[in-house]
């Protein structure tokens, strides 16, 4: 009985929160650090592969939720360059799981109905051949879709991303394709992953699960440059709920509102200053007359 009452309360709260966030600006690009799969499994006395498998199921739900809410870009941190330090068994298991999910997305009619473009960012040279084949397959099949963008970061590191962009630009300059004067923020952005191709845009909201409050070398150029909102929450990734996503968007909207108020305050101060200054100049002119 208690669980049923709680479920009803939760559903109603989720419904109202969903309505509330639609009354304000929805973030264009959300980036998610999916942390806590292993700790979740350990808490239940299960294997790490169980935690990753449960986390992958939540990932599918989050993709669906973001599309429903109206988010246009979703970037998921699936496998970092630091994750290669894990055991060979765990790394192989993760690559097999990621490959399985890519093939599922490829064959899922909803992918094509919703015109979801899937792209992978990261150092593909470090990935196994079978995974690269699946990546190329799904990228090719969805390359012309424009309604929703799903970016999956695999073998990705933020500093590595910037380094490869700098090296690419340096090659273009040395070959005469670019001049040094053309190098600016926009040019660097265009050479970030996936390069060649349209790079991942600035991030509006970063979400991290699992209780840690750090970004972990994830999209540093796109996140820091845009002063995006961040939402750190305690649930491990397999425990992440739609209500957590809605709360994160509410944090983004509150931050957006605060920035607008601050901007309006500054503008009003400048206007008042100019009005006082102009009034003083007019009084001075009258005095001279």
C-alpha cells in the first residue's frame, strides 16, 4: 500500500514538473557523464557487467526522454581514454555491450521515424574493428537526419580532442590550406571531434550521476566556453529517473533566469548612469546661459 501511494505521488510530481519546464527554455544540448554502474553493481553484490548492462537500459530511456522533452543534441560519455586502464575483461565487455546497443539503434524503427543522427566522437584508432564497423554502419544510415542528434563519446578525452584539433590546423597551415590569421575560436571548434564533419556544439547543461562533482575531461571546450549549467546528482546511473532529468533542466532554466535578471540589472544601471549624466550636462548648459 505504501509503495503504491508513493508511486502515485511520484507520477503526479513528474507530470507537474514536466509541464512546468515546458513553460521555459529547453536546453538545446545536454551532455551526460553516466557514472556509477560499477558501484551500483557492487552495492547489490553483482558483477560489474551487470551494472553496465543495467546502465545501458537507462541510457535507452534517457535518449527517449530527451527527444520527448525537445532537446536537440544529446552527448553521452560512454567510454573515456582513462577507462582503458581497467581490466581487459571489463573493457572487452563494454565494447561488446556498446556494439550491441549500436546495432539495436540501427535496426530500431524509432531511430528513423524520429530522424536521429548518430555520431561517435573519440579516437577510433583505439577501438576494435567490429565496433568501428558498427559505428560506420549506423553513422552512414543516419547521416542525413536532422531532428535529433545523438553523440556518443567513446575512447574520448577532452584534452586529446583539443590536441588533435590543433595538430589538424597546424597541418592545414603548413600545407597552405589555412593562414595563421584565420585561426580563431570558430575555426578551432570546427576541427574538434568529429573531424572531418560538423563538430559538437556548445553545451547548455552537463549532468553527472553517482555523487561526484567533477567534469572528468569531458567536452572542456564546448562546456567551459559556453558557461553551461551543471547538475550533479547522487543516484548511480542505473538508478537515474526521468524526474532527475526534469530536475536538471529546471536547474538550467533557473540559472538562465538568474543570468537574464543580472543582465537586466546591469543594463538598467548603465541607462540610469547615462540619464543622470545627460541631465547634469543639460543643467551645466543652462547655468552657462
